[in-house]
């Protein structure tokens, strides 16, 4: 995605990449949530809320992009807030969830 922005890709290519990214995240989050639900993992709702909020922020940025076509704003989001959230989420919620699920807790 960042390469497309750096390479001055067409808006159609960026739209396709954003849709793919959004769909991939939705699928991954759904798989995680299904595993937590199957294990009757207590903090599922809080974890799902974190996923839902991230997807809402991404959808808002995609909508903003489609309205303004502001590459710099999209790039700043994809280089800053989005990966910052993702790393925090993986290192905290996903790490703890994986630990507990592997222990059957």
C-alpha cells in the first residue's frame, strides 16, 4: 500500500488496495473472534470492540480518501496511527489472547 502511494499509483489501484486491506483485516478479525467465541474467552467483547473501532477508523479514512483524494493524508494515516494501533493491539490484546487460549483459559 505504501509503495503505491510512493509510486504515484492510479486512484483505481489505490482503491483496490484499500478494499483488499479492509477485507483482509475483517477476515482476520473474524477468525480471531470465532476462536475466542469457541473457547468462551471472557474478554471477547472488549477485544472485538477494539477490532470494530479499528475497522471504523479505517473505513472513515477510506471514505475521506474517496472524497478528497488526498494522498498525503492517507499516507500519514497508513504510516502513523494505523500501524501504531496495529502493533499495540498485537503486542497486548493478541499476545494475551494467544497465551490464554493456548493454556485453555
